[in-house]
C-alpha cells in the first residue's frame, strides 16, 4: 500500500511539473515589463536603421491602356465583352516578350538585360474593365517613367501586328513618381518592434520554465507530493550568537519595564 501511494505521488508530481501556470507566467511578464519595452524599442531601432541605410528605395511609374473592340474602334459589342478577360491575359504576356523588351532597352540605352527588365515590369488589369495597367519599378523615378511610357507606345505599335486586332488606346501616360513605393518605413519599423518583443517573450518564457525554485507551499506539494504542515514567514532572523544574545537582552529589558510600570 505504501509503495502504491508513493508511485501515485510521483506521478502527480510529474504531472504538476509538466503543467504551466499561465497566471504565474503572465505575472512574470508584468514583473519584467521593462525587458519587453526594451526589446520592442531595440527591434524598432534595428529595423529602422536597416531600412534607412541598407535597403535602396524603389519608385513605381504607371501607364494605362484601353483595349478597344475587335470589331470596331468605338463600338463595344457583347462578344467583345465576353472575350475581354482572355485578351487581357494575352496582352500581359505579349507586352513582356523578349523582342519588345530588348528593343526598349536598346532604344532608351538602358543597362539592363531582358531578364532584369522582365522583373521590373508588372502588368495587371482593373477588374470588370478592359483597362490594362503597366507598372515599372526602378531605383530611378525618371527611368521608371521612361520604361512605362515606352511599353505603352510599343503596345500601340506591336499588339495589332502580333494579335491581328485593333490597336489599344493609351488612356494614361506615366508621370515621374514623386515618392518611393518601397521600402515602407512604418511597416518595417512596426514589424521589427514586434519581432524584438517576441524574442524577449520567448527568452522570458524559457527562463520561467527552467526556474525550478520552490517558492510556495503549492510548489512543495507539486515537487514532493505532500502538503506542508507549516510555513515559515519571511522576516529578519538573527544569524549569529551575538545577535541572538542581543535580542534576548532586549526582551528582558522590555520585561523589566513592564514590571516597573
């Protein structure tokens, strides 16, 4: 019987050790709030420095094309609307073919290969319309504008030949962007602060789980499997014989004063 009780106590102790006291964990976070604040601020500072000093800004210029009816330059019929999506996909691919991009690089004297220009150009459509958006990302705002307008001109010139259809109209020519499109300083700084905060939380959690100090009667019960009979209160206790003698003298003198009174 005693052996069974011992085994049950050991199992209960192991289970108690495996459980995490969320309230105590949260209290340990609050007690070390200055570490959390420091981690957040350090993350903000590091992310801000990396964004400002090491990430080069890029600029985006945009031009827009309108794909006119295949049957008429001005009248759009139902069949044209139904095939609008497929035409949009064709335009997306044809505007980034090698001959067109290499011709633009040669005419504008750009120091880019076909692969580099391909990565700089993105083409999309506005939903439920036949408006094509040509976006060019570059580290030079003027260069982004030049490439976007050159692509729009090439679309007007080359698309009718390649697709045997009516040529598109330029709805909007690109202008030189005034502000950078990336990186986003506010987003990067906030993300850096959150990462710093998470790192500090992870460190504090690990320290909390590794701390096996017995600080309460509940901890004693979890470790030993028995309820403690008494708890010694905290206080300043004498540590040497001289201090104990002084305390006895003080108590005796207090007793004499009471008697004299």
